[in-house]
C-alpha cells in the first residue's frame, strides 16, 4: 500500500472524542479514519499528538494511584509523578515505533509514516533553500546598487 500524505481534508475523517480516546488507548479505528491516522502521525505536530495520546494512556494508572493507594497524598502524588516521568520517557524513547504501529493498524505498510515525514522534510528543506537563495540574490542586488555597479 502506498503511503501518501493527504494533501487536503477531502478524504480525511476525524474520529469523535470517544473514538479518539479509544484510539489514544491503542484501539484501531474504522477504515473511514484511515487517512486521518496517517495525517495524525505525519503532520508537523505529530510529536505533540503522540505526547497527548501518551498522557491519555497514563491518566488511568495515575488516577488509580492517586485514588486507591493508601497513604498520605503527597506520597501518592510523588509516586504518580514518578510514574508519569517514567511513562513519558519510555513513550518518547519508542515514539517512532509506536507511531508506525498505529499506521500499520490503519492498513498502511510498515515505515509509511516515516516515509511521509521524510518526504515532507525534503520539501520543507527545498523551500527553505529557495527562500535563502532568493534572499541572498536580493542582498547582492542591493550591494551592487550601492556600489554603483
């Protein structure tokens, strides 16, 4: 299956809030959300989106620690904070693998999200290079105009 970044929102159907929470917890989405999953894992904010999904996943055990573990609240709070820090570290360490797994669940080939992000990075680099080249040409023209030649 070919990995293409959706160029517009035409075929992209965003899941509702409850379905998104299930998706954040690791559930797959129906086929109509397929292009949205690829967009979610390849857009410029894909890292922040991954962090948001991780925080949703960690909310359940942290809430249980805060509510059910006996002891003073500050001890439970520190335990929850430690769990949050470890959970985020683990999640960030395996971020690309977790994202590729989501894309695979949506029916794309493994490596599709990274390929789309790489292509977008090349396009971004080309635009930046062209912008810098044009700025250098403008500076050179101003310099030549000041020098009278």
